[in-house]
C-alpha cells in the first residue's frame, strides 16, 4: 500500500477550471472522502489520480514516485465505478479472478487468492453462482472482490454505492469501512453524501467549485468548519448562521448581536465593521426562559429521541435539537442559550471563519 501526495493539481477544460490547485496527502492506509455537490470536481480529481485524465498542471506522487505522466495501467491502482461492469456470463469466482487471469497468474494461485478475497468479503458461499442470479448487494461485493484481488497500491472509488437503495447503502457503508479496517488499503472515495463521508473516512476533503475548502478529520470538519460553505454542507440540519453587523477586537470573548451580548470563544483577530455570522450547531442550543436571545417557535420536527425546533429570531431562522419531551406551540416565545465554547464566527463577506480559540485548540489536538 502507498501514500498518495497531490501537489497544486489543476485541471482546465478550455477556460473552465474544474480543479483549482489542489494539494493534499492521503497517508498510507488512510481512507479519504472527496465530498461535495455535483460538478465540484471530485471525479476529475479522482480520474487524474487514476491516470484517466491528464492534469493541466501539478504533480501526483504514489508511494513516493512521481506518476503524473504514467499511464493508468502503470499505476497499480484499482478504480471502482458507480456502475460495476461485471461479466454476466461468468460466475462470481470467474469475475473476481479475471484480473489475475489477464495478468497470467497461475490457476492454483488464482484459486487461492479468489478464496482469500471471498473470505474477506464473506461471499465464499456465492462464488459458484452466476452473476445474473445475485442480489444487488452481493454483486457489489463481487465487484469489490474483483478490485481487491489484485492487492493494488490504492483504491479509488467513485460513488460506488450510488445506485443502491437507502437500506442497502447503510449496510454497504458499514461493510466498506470494516473491509478497510481489515486490509488498510489507501483509499480515495468520491461522494456527495456527507453521511457516507462522515461514517467511513479518516479524512474528508470538502470541495466547492474545484476548490478544497477544508481538509481534515470528520470531527474537525464538523466542529471547526473553516468556511460558511463547509459549515452549511456538513450536518443535518446544518449549522445555523445568526447574522449581525459588528466589528471585532482581538481578545474579545463576546459579541454584541442585536443589542444582546453573547459569549464566544476568544477572538484572535481584529475585524473592521461588517456583516458577521454566529455559527451554532443545533445541538448546542438550549431553551431558557431567562435568556435575552429571544425568538418565536416557527415549527418542529419530531425525531423520536429528540426534536428539531425552528425558531424565528431577529438574526434569522434558527434550528435547535432539543429533547422530545416538550411540545411547542407555533408562535410560542422562547429564549435561546448557546454553548459558548462551541460557537464559530464567520466573516460573511469572505465566507471564512474568524480565527478564535475554537480553532487554535484544534491545532493543539
Ligand atoms: P458529479 O458527481 O456530478 O460527477 P463531480 O464533483 O465529480 O460531480 P466532475 O465530474 O469532476 O464533478 O466535473 C467538474 C466540472 O468539470 C463539471 O462542471 C463538469 O461539467 C466539468 N467537466 C468534467 N469533465 C469534462 C470534460 N471532459 N470536458 C468539459 N468539462 C468537463
């Protein structure tokens, strides 16, 4: 297995920039999710790593070797597509063994490796069944088997679960991560689904319009979003933005929002007056009659263990995740209290997070 190192990777189609100067490292054995909406450049990035697309500029290193201009077949990479092209006239065993057969591996060795792979994927019992008779999930497992039987340096997966229904998807998310824990293959996984990325990946690169907005662990990305885009893309419901106009002084530990002082993590930068947003995750809000941050209940969504209550405030609509044991009437006045250590501040003009102790703590682990 091997490390993948990307340096200033760029891809233009004519004047359109699909991937803008991306740099990141996927460490040996790590699982990276490239996450973002349709058209943000995930597949193009993956195709460049695979050698299926030539970069406009930048470098790709695989296991310490510069492979930027190597052909796909010379990269020792397994690429798993959304639509698995299995051979319908062959059984599962032959499908899995096919890459080895085309490499000229002796028959006995093929048999041994196919069985070892089937054991890893727990599909030993279907090896001699025809592909056409297999259910969707088993076909996915056979396709995965065909990818891992070669023991490539790394795996590139492009929305491999895209065609599965929701229930199956959840099972496969779990299985893929389990498989990764067993074989520790360096993996780059493209998805637009934040739940998949959060559940499977060691690191996530959140992409937007060809740019990596943040690269970090799922925890870092969720708790310390670098931009408003990331804060909004991750989490369901996403982070709330309570907008207000103010300046900021380095060292401040509170902000004045609509005349109300709200405690925040220590601000580490001066900022001239402008539009700011207080970023609050729904689970970091409590209802408190004594709080001066006021609002009126707009609606609620019952989720069993808790509920999401939407509250109209002067700074916008705020969604709070609160215990389900209380009913709220539409229009009911409520006070909102925030967990001050978890709050983020954003400069609305740039969309960037304002440096604060929330972020510096992250750097020290
Ligand atoms: P999706 O999930 O829809 O595939 P994505 O994030 O993977 O989205 P890409 O497929 O990488 O996005 O495409 C990024 C942008 O580059 C898109 O706007 C797409 O239209 C454009 N693009 C991709 N391939 C080409 C091409 N061969 N020629 C011109 N434009 C392209």
